[in-house]
């Protein structure tokens, strides 16, 4: 018997589900309903059209209704909004904006992929300043037209998430001055606080006015008033404060939604109605490490869900292993990537994990290569088992390559010890003999076995203020270019012959540039009876962290009055 599938929403999830259904069933009737003017658009590429990296808006449209019909024999109805669902009758009510009519359509199976809408803050005086949301092609066209017509010189972006940062970079590429307002103490809450400091520095280095812990109080004509009484003069405001599921049309239909409007689904993305499925930004997915359900608004996740649903509906064997949340973003000439859990997430959700942290800042390729760059990395793993829990990496070089490798290891339950034996591609333009991923394995396994101790670079200010015994094992010329106040320079190559200069009665805190030499120094010192503690992350991590906090001195007034560097 011929099946009839109706799909609500024609972007990543909906379009992918439709094409997979067709590949599995040539006889099925498949209809996509999309309320906007376009089908199968590259929503994630919108900021790159704004920056003119992708010059033509039409390039963001990956398919047309005509191509869908000709290539897949799938009917696509654009400008058709599904306004309600009747599960008992197995029908939907559709508003056709072409012919200005409302009609019913029946189904055998219904797949909901309505996506999400941009959140819009209700702030006094909002109508007095031009403001924009960025979610679809019409939004970006409206903003582009506004900038062209008004010779815009300054825009304010509210929200320091992924979309906010991509918009900031796009605007700066157009020589527009930008103020970024973030209500939390750091941007990109998928990253931990100390890792975000590196990205704060990137923004400041690119002349973005960055305001953290800041909330908008009101708007007046071309002015943003903050709760701390600061004012920003601006030509317009862009809201990038998050999204909400576009599920208002499902209220009172009997389809179960949670308190925030997300569609509740099981492991097969099936709703409480056996004939209705949901995928994409309108659902929460199961995170494999925690078994908690969270939003994961990524096109890459939506297409995986789409395939599973189509396979399940056609009787294929399917496995839903959950998600681990791998994300990557370009921020000017840096790449930031994250996978799995972060400390911030563990603490916020009050999860019962006993974990250890690895910080390192290795070179992304052989250091004598002219385009070699450090990668700032943080990995957390379970103390007892060594199981990898999450990883973050930021840098100019080959960052995503390392997070992808760690994502695979994490997905398959790998440990830090497993990372030591990973065979990763090596050649000087691409890696080092010991790849950064292998280094994480060596460091993590050594820590897990108690072979040496460490302290985070974030504790160094406290050590300096307490006049702790700090040994800098970098070379003399490195030390002379900048060093910690009170730190004694004993290069690693001279350490064995100068042990008498170190006080055995006190702990010895050791650092180098990235952590590799200081690790070796700790092993030497411990075997000579010292209580040596490695400063994880090294001078490189510390200098980025302190420099950023100094430049954001309104948030950290103690930094300027109490320097720790010479």
C-alpha cells in the first residue's frame, strides 16, 4: 500500500528526511510544507553572505521546488504554513499564502521539522532604534538593505553566542564598528570561562568593544542604555540572544511539548503519537554521556535524525547512540571547537563526576614551519577510569582536526591512555611527531597514575602574591622577554647543575612556555626529593588569560593595580 508522508519544514532536517524516504521508497507520496519563500537553504551560511564571502544570496538556496520535483519526485509547497495538526483525524490544516486559502491534508505519517525562531527581547523603547533578528534570508536581506541605505558606521550586537560572534565578524569585515553585549561573564557558554578568555582577546585585538556581565535596560533614539548606566550610541541593534522552538502551532493538539515548547520524542524521534515524528531544532536530543535531554540546534545533527526516522519508517535496523555535542566556530583568524562535557556544564547541572583536567598549548605542526601556531587545549577525563569526558581547543592553526579526533575517541568510550596509541597523520605541515592528541594521552595518563602534580595557570596570581617559589625553566632570552614577578630562571638544560639554588623545604612551582619542559623538570626535581608542581598551561596560557582580564579591567579592577609580570 502506498504511504503518504507529510513533512513540516523544508530546511536541513525536513529536506534530508524527504530525500531519504524517497531513496527507500520510490512509490511513496511525499509532500514538504515550508512557510517561507525558500526550500533547503544553508542557514548556517547566512553570516558569510552578510560579510560578502558568499556574494550572492541565491547561492544560499541549495535546492528549488522544481529541482526537488524533477530529481526526487517530491512535492514542495513553499509559502504554505501548517497552522495546526489533528492527530485523531491524521490531518494537518494548511494556509496557502499563494492562493489565500486554508485547506486540510491527510497523512499516514507526519514528520515535524519546523525549526526554531530567534528570541526577541522585550525592552522599553525598542521601537525607537532600528533592530534586527538574523534567522532566515529575509532577515539578512533586510539588514543588508538597511546598512546600504543608511551608511551605517556602528551596530550593536546583543548576545555572545555562536550566531552573535559570526555576525560580529561579518560586520567588522565590512568596516563597521561593533559593540558586543553579553549578559554572562564570558561569551560562548559552551566553553569554559578560562578558555573563553582567549576568544575575548581575539575580539579585543580586532577592535570589537566587548561588554561582559552587561544587560540592556532600555533603548532611545540610536542609543542603548545599560543597567550599569553606560550608554552606547549606535545606528542599529541586532538581537542574537538565542532561539526558541517554532512549535506554537502544536499547542492544544495533543502532541506533547515540554515547558519551553520543545517536542518530546523517544529514541526513534517519535512523539506521543505513533504516526508523528519530530526532528531538528524543535526537539531535545539525548546526550550520550549524561542521558540528559538538551537542545542541539545543528544542521549536522538534524540530518542524522532525519535519516534515522526515514530508516525506522521503512523497517530498517536503527541505533540511536545519542549525541556528544561537537561544535566549531570561526572567530576572525581563530578556530574554536568543543566536544563532550565542559566543567561549566558539569557544575551547572550538578553532575556527579570526579574528573581531572589537562591544559596544554602545543604547536599545531612542527614549530619550525613558518605557519605553525599554538593550540590552546583543555581536556577533562574521569579520574578513576581515565575515560575522556570533553575537550576544548582554540587557535589559529589546525584546531578542528584535533577536536574531531577527540570527538571520535569520546564517542567510542576512549580513555586518555587510548590517545597515546592513536596513529594520526604526520608531516611537518600538518602535525608534530607527537601529535597534540597524543600529548593529551601522555599527560592525562601520567596525572591519572600520580606520576606528577599540577596546578592551573589560573592559580598563578595567587602564588605570586604569596611569594611562592616559582621556577621558570625557559631559556634566558625567553625569560628576559617577559616573566613572572619573583620567578627564578633556571633553564631546563641547567637544572641538574643548579639544584642547590632551589629550597627543598618549600613546594616548587615550575613552568615553561607550554608545559612540556616544565613536565620534564618536575620529574627531575621529584626524583631529587623536591615537591615539584607543574603549572598546567604554561606561560602561554597564563599570558593570554591575564592580558585579556587586564584589558577588561572594568570587570577585573585588581589586575591593573596588582601586576604579576615583569
